[in-house]
């Protein structure tokens, strides 16, 4: 798999619990990822195989991620099913999560019959994210699924374009979760947005969210809001304080921005050299702002060098 595919798999791995509980309606007691390299016909790594302990017993759950229509998918899924049963001696629950721009046209089954003794009736579940409405995800209570908002509601996102991405970003900003989890979900949603929208639309929609999350992480910002609550400040005054903080304490946020850039780059590329971390920590405020602005479009670690040269 390419680096981008690995990134997508990493994101879905972190969402696996919510995906299985919401889409498959399974109550999980325990979940762990299994490794199985398929050897039949093509040599490739399956997207995800999970061992799930449920109220009714153990089952392997095989999840494939598909971004385009593939007429050969049912044959591949059948081969995967056979190899999973051979290795684990358990029938797998197989699902395909389709996140394409166009509507899916793939078959979800393979069937044939010769007399009564030669028969095949194979099926798997296909989940078309584009058919799921924005409001459905918002109402689930599974906040990790907010990462998928840029991929759902096909008709709405096609009509609204950049306005829709901004709605996704705003919904993530308003989640009742801690700041680090919001940053993770915003990062994941930004990656998925790249499958549906152009680079500049994604950048504009998420850059303000990244800035606001950096601001909310500031201890000075939290102190101001706490004092405001004690003194009964109005929402309007609080918004004024936010704007004042943005302009007045940019230098005070430098350390937080550097930490955020390091954490997001590690999540995107899996690792970051000590030398790269030191460069980020020593970077000035403008350089950090540029890195955070482009965090969703930086393709490789070496691309960071251009920010220090300016």
C-alpha cells in the first residue's frame, strides 16, 4: 500500500469501535486487530481484520475501504472470506465501506446453481457513506464518527461544496470532547475531505478550526474564560476577549503551536526525526502558522524544509 492508503487505514483503525457498534449494531466487549496477508491470486494486505468479542461470542470482522467502483470486488471479497475461515476457523462478518464521489454500482453477492449439489450464495454488506445524512452522524453520540462527515451526504456536499466542509469543521469544533481528541478528529476529517474537495477548499475550511483549537489550548485563554464566568461576562464580551487574545498573545501561543505541529505530523507520517522536531521547536511564529495552515497538504517530511527557507 502507498503512504496515503496507510494513513487512511490508520485513521479507520482508530475509529473501528464506533464503526462496528454503529454500522453493524454489535455490542463490543473487546476488539483487537489481526494481521493476515492474503496470498490467493493477488498479494496485498487487507484493509482491516478485527477479532471482536461480542455478547454472542467471538467473530472476525473484515472491513474493506473502497473509493471507486470495482466490478471485481465480489470475487476478491469471496477469496478473503475463504482465507479468513481457513486461518481462524470462524465465518467472517464482511463489510465494504464505500467512500466514493459517485454512487456505488458494485454487486454485493455472487450466486450460481447447478442442480441441487453445486451451489454458491455468497453475500457481504456494503455501506455507502454518501447515502448517510449529515444529521444522522451528528445525532449518533459517536463523536469519533464526526471524522467521516466530509464523506457522507453525497447530494448535499456536491451542491454546497466548501460551505459543507465548513459545516463539518464547525461541528467538530463544537463537540463536547477534550482538545486533543478534537484535534485528532479535525485532522482525520481534513484527510477525508481531500477525497472529495480540492486542496484550497479544504485548507480554507479547516485553517480557522486549527487556529481556534490552538487558542483554546492556551492556559491564558482558559483562565480568562473562567474569570469571565465568575464575573458574569456576556457572550459578546467573551467573543471580544477571544479576538483580543488572538491578536495580543500570539507569541505566548508559539510553544503550543510547535507542540501541535509535531503531534499532527507524527500522526500523519507515523514518525518524526529528532532533527525535524528541533527545527519545529526553534521555528518562529510565522513559520509555525504556515506549517499548521498547510498541515493537511504536506506530502512528505522533506517538504518542511521549504518553510524554514522563507
